[in-house]
C-alpha cells in the first residue's frame, strides 16, 4: 500500500478497502525502519488515535476531504500544539509549541494523519541538507549524497505527502534530485502562521508529494486567507478538481539562458521535455531574455541571499536564551546568557546568516546592499510579470543537478549559491512554481521547473499532470 | 555670557485601546505580572503581527488634533536591539515613513490671571506608531530580575517636536497642552505616574544669534513634569559650565535623570550608540489610509479645548484665564458644560469649579477627583445659594462634603441644619438683643465708625449659628440702626 499515491490511497480508505488505522500503522513501521534519517521523531499515539477517529467517520459516510485518512509528514519548522519543534536547531531542542500552525489545523480538519516530523536545514537556512543539528538526511536514490528530508521521505515511499517550507528554494531543488514533486504556492496563498520564520517576505509552506495531483489536492486543503497572517491574499482561488485533457491552450516560454548554463545536462533535459510538451499540444517558444534582463535575473540569487540574511538575522534575534530555548550552562552576566546560548546552540550557517544580515542592515551598508536587493527584487517581479503576459508559464531548470556530497559541507554551502540561481526568481517575485523530476538523461538530474503568474497554480498542475512520465521512484 | 537654551521633546503616549497593537491580549494597566500575555507577547516563533485598527484610528486622531498631515501610506519597520524586556529583540515602529508629519500646536507662554494669554507655536516633526516593551522588575536584595511582558506590545504614539522650546516652562506647557488635547481626542489617558505618557528631552545650548545647534544631550524616559523642569535646569547649567568654565567636554549622548540626587548620568555616547538595523517589517503590509478613514475619525472628535475656550469667552463672558483653565481639562469642561445645561449661571459655576474644586484637587494632588462632583448636585448647590436658602459660607462646607463624602446637598443641609434662617420676626428679635447687649458698638456706629456694623452683623450671624440669611440680617440691622 505504501507505493500508492495519496489520492488513490484515500480512495481505497474511503471505499473501506483499507483502514486509515492500518495505513498509519504500516507507515509508522516503515518510518521506524528508515535508514536515511528522514524523520526526527514520529507521533504514533496521536497518529493512531486520529486514524481511528477518521475510520469511524468514514464508516458513517462522513468524508471530510479527498485526502482523508492519508498519512502526512510535517517539516520540523511547522508548529504543532504540544509537540517538540526544533526547526533543526539545538536552540529549540527543548521547545514545545503551545499552538498549532494554521496549516496544521487545516490538515487535521481535512482528516489527514500527521505521523511525524521530518528533518530540516537549521531554520531553513542554506539549503544544503547538512546544516541540521540532528544530522544529515541521505538521498534514497543515491545514498552517497544528501537530500531534503521531506523529499527523501516521499522518494523512499515512507509517506505519500509532506508539508514543508520553501525558503531559498531547496525543496524544489531536492524534489528534482529525488524524483518527487514540490509545489510552491503564490506568496500569501498559504498562511505562515505557525511557521518558524526565516525569510518572512518570501518563504511559503508548500506541498511535497509523489504526483502533482497529490500536491494539488494538499494545496487545496492548506490554502486560503487567514486573518492571523497579515500578508495573506484575500479570496485565494483554489485549484478546480478537474484537470485539462491536453495542453493545446498553453504557451510555454523557455528561459533559454538558464538552460544553456547547464551544458549537456541542460540541453538533453530541455530537448526531452520539449518533445513531451509539444506532443501534448503545447506551444513552446524560446523566451530569450534581453541582455539587460539576463543581468537582472543573474543577480536574483545574490538579491535573495541579502534579503534572506537580513530577515533571518532579525527573525533569529528572538532566540536569546532568556524566554525559551537553549540556556547555557554557565553565565555571569545578562549579556552572557544571550551570547553563550547563541554561540553554543546555533550552527555554522545560521551564524553566517546573522553576521551577513547584520552587515547588510547596518546604516553604512543599508543602501548599497539591502535597498539594492529590494530594487533587484522589484525588477525581477516586473520582468517575470512581463514575460507571463506573453506566456502562460516559463520553463527553467529546477537546479544544476549537482549532487550534495554527504561529507563536504563547505562545498555544499557554495553549491547552494549556484543552485539558488534557479529558484530565486520565483521566490523573490512570490510567484507559484513547481519542480518536477526529469528523467536522468545524463548523470545529473537538474529537474524541470515551471513558473506561473500569481494565483495561476492551475496551469502548473495541468502541465505537470499531463507531462510527467511514469514515476521515477521505486 | 547668557546662553540660549534649546529643547526638543519626544513624547510617548500609550493609546487607549482595549487590546495590544499586534495581538488580542488586553492592553490594560495594573494586571498581575504576565497576566496579559500570549505566545506573541513572549516572542515565540511562528506568530505574525496583525495590526489593531483602533490604534490606527487613535494615531490619526492624534495627528488631526496636532494639525499634522496624515500620510496616505506609512510603513512599519523593525528596530533591532537586545534587551530582555523586548521579547522578539526587535521593536515594531515607523522609522522611515511615519503615519503623521508636519504638525503644530499652540501653547500658552504666560498664564497669570491679569494679562491676556500669549501663545507660541510649537512645530511637530512627526508622529509614529510603535509598540511598547515589557518591564524588568529587579528583586530587592537579590541579583535576580524578573520580566513582566504585560506592557510588551501595548500601542504607543511617539510625538516628535522640532527643537522649538527656549525654556523649561515652554516644555512643560507643551506637555500639558498635549495631555489636554490627547485626552479630549480619546487617544490616551496620559497618566504620567502610570507611565502612559513619558518624554525624552533633548537639550542643547548656544550663543544668542547662532544658527546652528550646540552639542545635544538626550534625557530618556521622564515621567514627571517637576522632574523634567529640574532636569532641564540641571542640564542647562551643566552645558553652560562646560562651555564657560571647561568643567567637561560636551559630547552627544543619552543620559538618565536621577531625581533623588537631582542630577543626570551619562548612559551612552554617540560613538558607542547602537546601530538599530532598521528595515521595513515584511510581515505587515504598508498602511494605506483613505480620505474617508480620516474623515470618519475627524467627525468623531469632540469640541477641542481651543474652540471651547473661545466659546466660553463669547457665549458665557468668562475671562480668558477662567476659560483656559476649564476648557484645558476635559473633565472640568464636561462638568462645566453639563452643569450649565442644568442651571444657567456660568460665571457662578466657573467660580465653584476653579475656586473650590480645583483647590481641593490640588490639595489632594489627585487629578481624577473631578469625578467626585457631579453636575446635578453642583447645580443644586448653586441654586440653593442663589435663592438664599443657604449662605455662601455654609455652601462651601456643603461642597467640601460633596467632594469628601459624596454628600447630597439637600440631605447634608438638612442633617446639619445649614438652611438659612430668613424669618424676619426671629432675626429682628436676635438683632434687638444684640443691639441691647452692645450699646458701645451702636454708639460707635452712629458716630461714624461704620465698621461697628460689621461687628454687630457678625454677632447676629453667630447667634444664628451661621445660618442667618445674610441679606435679611443686613436689611434688618440697617433698619434697626436707623
């Protein structure tokens, strides 16, 4: 049953071919046997109670959602009432959340069964997969390399769905490297209430799954305006359940400059993807961005790094060892409490973020770095908006496809900067994007990524739904 | 050489909202420590600020009554610094684009009774919305400190003046005027003793005629007018001594006022000032304020003190001084207006309020005591006097009882036999007795010592135990003396 996609699994549970209880039990036992360190811990008691409750409801013919009874993994940056939530940091190793994130309330109301917490980069920084206090997670498709834990959990068929936050874009990158799907919604479509904050102006909780249909169904459940999030979009439209039959109505712009940077991998992946989409009736055109635009987009990664550092540095400043979180063993003064707790409990990449963020926000550098980054961000948004007036969506790589080796953190941190080049445009603009696997045409899986205009998740859904070949995961 | 004193004020006012600026916790004063606290108030991750619309209403009102421009778009920024009373280690404020800019208010620069009041215009640079911090409580005889987050997140407006004050009296008059109009507008109760109104005072001195300003010191967090006046005097002397006698080298710095020892202490200099790493708060969309919103706040404002004062002068012919005193204090004005509605003797009402009520309040040093006198009872008391049912001396006793014991004027007069004796026959008898008992005084009077009549009057009133109707005694006494 663990190889079923979420919608099929939910169907079988609804028809009572399977019970949510036995699915949850099976899932928990497979997680226990996991060797890739996808999960930090499981919550068997609450999961089994919730599963029983859903079974009882379904027996009465009361089905709260198309995903009722399906197990789901929760990233460790999303707060669940009464659960320990560490955000991958020693700082929050003892932190128990007193409240639920809005997405948690929504999935519980929809009858999904949270089974445990997946590993995460510390507070979502860097995106290399090796900055977590609790250790690294390995890629099930290639255990000498790293992967994001949510993507790895789906790739190794531990759970069919996961909720996790896309910060710098690592969820899309690792989806492409594990043969899974990650759907990053429009900024403001999903409430950030209860998400441990890092890049407040850009990060979004998204849906990870094995199929685009599963992620679309999950997005329908978690999306919607939340009065507790001031940046939410009122009246967010949800994705209609009926997918299109073909792609004849779609014009897809190929961001050629991005593909040529990837050499043979890029050319081969693009050729293969173009053939598939053309066969489905889509119109594909090269969308060579004018020189000036290329320069701006080329700066996207740097702009995002600056904004992320500024906001991260500020968001992490609440952790001072005083109210909650890690308290150092020894301190003589008030300042010692903060300095020692932060020195002893933050990891390398978080410390780098704090240093870099303090630098770019300091009065002397503010204009040269932070304000410039905001300017680049506005230009990127304008240029994406302009391109998306001509095209229904843009096709760009999801990553370089370069693997993250499990013993090389310094090189991995550098590689993240390069990979962010591909994810930063949609992140900075707040546009929806989906990363999907590409067949391994070479040694490297760069993956494919589609970017649509705000609130046009439907287009992404149609394209990936019709164009992805058979699952790449065993 | 005489130096010119230059003062600018930053006045912080806690707004009178039910809940905090960005969460639904109560913003009330006086709760048990950490009673009004939620996860957001203690800086936990995952909470997002949702702006309290009522606080924006009140900030707009503050801008309107200080003649500011209300900006169609303002932005919330984050101000970063580490201190345990600040739960997230950043304060949400408006640094780059505040809600109100470029206003002014007129203050009275002399307030003696005789001369007409002169005013001076003080320019206001800006008003911005921000959240308050919590409080650290230092346990006595211990090295422990506790944190109380009740105040964390309470909405404030900070009103920043231009450096337009030239003496302490002007600064005090400005704070009093602000307090008056902000109370009128319902922005705040402005209780300095509870910390809902506090001021940072910027002080420098320069030679008369200088265009540029001298080195500035800023005294933080002052919450008493007397202390502000003393601090300004102290700083003036310190600056002048530094320049004239070379007692020290002046540097731009933040200082703390110690009211017990009557001196200020340096806290930090500009060189080691904190860089607050200001940047726009991405969790709060820009605040857009429509003309309609401004109009609805403006329409809800009551008659403001300057308008009220002018009306008292034209409509009731009250003096400049009396009008200013009553109109300047919303509680007094409310009592005055309500009493006028019940009994049309405005001058008399004003005299009772200024002569008696204010004196008692000043004696008790209790601004809230206005509430002890209500309009119907005050009107009744004045009616008793004007119809000669009690004399003025007794009326003052009744008023004191109304103030101290919440007494009803009629009941009190009855209980204590304060009604005037105005029965001609009885009073005539008393006067005859007095005249017979004091032949010397009668003789004095008749020989031209008119003061002797006052003595006889006093004797008669004493015999009547103070309750005689003075007009009747006077008339009958004059008749009897011929």
